[in-house]
C-alpha cells in the first residue's frame, strides 16, 4: 500500500461528527475515536486513498482534506 508522502492537512469538524466510527474503520492508521466519542486525527501519515475514502464515507461530511 502506498503511503501518503505529501504533507496533507486533515481537519475534523467535531461539531458535525456524530461518532459513527466509519472513518476509523476505513482508515484506522489515521482516524481514531477520542474520549469525547468523536473522531480525531492520530497521525496524518496514512494511505491517501484510504483517507479520501474515509472522508467520502462520513455521513455528515465532517472530514476535510487539503492537499
Ligand atoms: S465518519 Fe464522520 S461522523 Fe463518523 S466518526 Fe468519522 S468524522 Fe465522525
């Protein structure tokens, strides 16, 4: 699997996140559920396709990616 070698910025809108866990399942290297039950970025060095797929799968579109 290709790793993300460019620096990208991943932002999660915690107000929108409903803690469904979808992003953490699709891209566990990058997303995790925090103590508040909402998604957080633990590491930006993940597979870019997985990161994009996690962002697309988010039901409330809380994940933003800037390349
Ligand atoms: S997919 Fe979206 S709503 Fe679900 S945990 Fe991730 S950021 Fe939150």
